[in-house]
C-alpha cells in the first residue's frame, strides 16, 4: 500500500512538473513572439522615419519643376505632418503610411513628364534614396507580417491559446496593400486631376 501511495505521489509530482514546464515554455514562446512583432514594427518605424526625413528634400527639389502638381506636393506635406504629430493608433498609422507611399509614387511617376527634373542630380539622388527606402520598408513589412502571422498562430493554436487568453493577447493586424495600391499608377489621370 505504501509503495502504491509513493508511486501515485511520484506520478502526480511528475505530472505537475510537466504541466509547469509546458506552461513556462508556452509563456516564454508567446512573450518572444510578441517581442518579435514589436521589434519588427520598430524596424518599420525607423525606415518610415528615414522616409519622412527625405520628403522635405524631395518636395523642395521637385517644387520648381512641378508647378501644376502643387496639390500632390501639399498632400505629401500634410500627411508627413500628420505622422510627425503622432497620437495615432497603429491602424491609423498604417493607413497614413500607405497614403504617403501612394503620394510618393505619384510624385515619382509625374516626374517622368519633366525631362529637366529627371536630369537634376539632386532629384536623381533623392529618387534613388526613396526607391532604396521603399524597398527596405517593403522587406521590413514582409518580416513584420511573418512575425505577426507566427504570433497570431501561437495565440490561436492549442495549447498556447490557453496561456495567451490568460495573458489577454489579441490578434495583430498585418500590413496589407489597399485595393488602390494594387492598381498601376495612371500618369495621365494624375495630370487631369
């Protein structure tokens, strides 16, 4: 009888230890995934800040040539100011950054109609810098989406979803292209606005 009691006690202790280790591993895994999402968003934020810093230089170099597209330049400047002001939610920030990307794309597309602008060394350097930043932002967004997908999977899959619900973790939103961004830029339509 004593041997059975000792055996049962050992099984219970081993079971409790196994459950505690499982919870510990799941908890640490969820924390690591949450931190990956935050780190990857921070990487995007750094690149977006770099892009925001380039916008005044781009507007200044383009302004002299693009007299008829002042509305586009004003819109980029307005969006930049809104981002710099802060106080937006993450989803609002996603939308603002998407609008800035569209506006910058419009400016670069419109520049094709100005041969003297395309030969301006400062504009060419800025254009190259913006293309590089946009590529880096694109790569960072892919990494962010990967981190968010792993995080969302972890908080939705059993058994980590039990620990995630105790930690009150909520699914995160992916960076997604809007329907408007999926379409090609129509340069003629930009001139006729």
